[in-house]
C-alpha cells in the first residue's frame, strides 16, 4: 500500500461534521441568532464604507488588523451558521422548476465561467458602475447558463458525465 494521505483540516472538519450531524444539531433559534448577528455585522460593514480598511488601516501587526481578523471571522461564521439554518428550516423544498434547475447545477458550474467572462468582456467598453455590471452579467449568465446546461445534458456523450 502507498503512503498514507492525511485529510486537510477543513475537509476533515466537514467530514466529521457530516458524520456526527453537527450542523443539523444546531437548534433553529441558535441559528437564527447567528444569522441576525451576521446580518447586523454586514450592515455595520457597509455603513463603514464596505471594506475592512476602516478597521485594519494599513494592515500589519496592529491592534486594528487583529480586530479586523476577529470581526471578519465572526462575520463569516455567523453568516454560514445562520444561512445553513435558514435554508434547513425554511427553504428546504423544491418544486418542479427548482428540481429541474438543481439537476443542471453541476453543468452550470462548469459552463458558467466562460459565459461570465464573455459578458464582462462585452461590457468593458461601456465602463458601467460595478454594481450595474454585476447585475447585468449575473442576469445574463443565469439566463444563458441554465438553458445551455439543459441542452448539454441531453447530448449522448455528455449525459453520462453531466
């Protein structure tokens, strides 16, 4: 047998969390408290200008940078736990449309990148505001990626893989 491979930390944590049901064991009330904290933290971040520069200054080994690291870690953890709870408790269902889209999700994951890049490249001469560009590219990529994925999944060679 070859050398033993060690699972990296996050992958191992994910495997253990699944095997022991850690994320499903989080009470809904606790998850919603985390979600509220994450939303409040996000609102605070946007009120401060949308970047961490308000807190971490120029970076380096400073108290500001350490506070930013703690804040960012809290925000990510709160949003992850809160959103997992929200989707588990309130949005854990699918109708025929979502079921069809879910079946194409992996294919969309594969084909969306060139579509996004093409739309961004096409928009670049217009120099739109970042939010406008994001909305336009997102809408166009979704509108094109899912139908393309559906067609690719029907092709004989792709059907077995996608």
